[in-house]
C-alpha cells in the first residue's frame, strides 16, 4: 500500500504543478485553488508512504517522476520544447529511479 500512496502523491504533485503554471501567478482562482488542494493531498499521501519507505528513496522517486511527468506535460500542454541535454538529464533521472527500485535493498519490494 505505501507504493500506492506514493504513486497517487506523484499524480497530485503533477496536477498541482500543472495548475501552478495555469494559475498565472495565482491570478486565476480555479487553478489557484487546485494548486493548494493538489499539493495538500500530495504531501499527505507522501507522508503516509514515508511510514514504510525510507525518506530519501520516497523523495527521490516522488521528485524524479514528478520532474519527468511535468516535462512531458510542459511539452504536450504548454508547447515547451526540451533540448538534447534536458532529455538526457531526464533519462538519467529515470535511470536513477530504476536503479533504486531494482537494485536497492532499502526499498520494500
């Protein structure tokens, strides 16, 4: 169950960050409210996941996957382009997350 909490926390973090962009510096009410609600849920679920997953591992996965998802959303929704170094960096983030989950003994499998 902690991995489900972490996965849903990542989804809410991604929603919150997307809404942050859409809020236009908190000048649009609906996206602004969505930012607060989504981040609140994300941190709550991250805290639940931390009951069973080490904080360094959980945060690395939460932040890393959030970065990758937001980069994809930025490309698709906001038309933001990524150059080769940015794509390489995102690839390294994904590789790091895979190494943690496949090879680390500190994560519950």
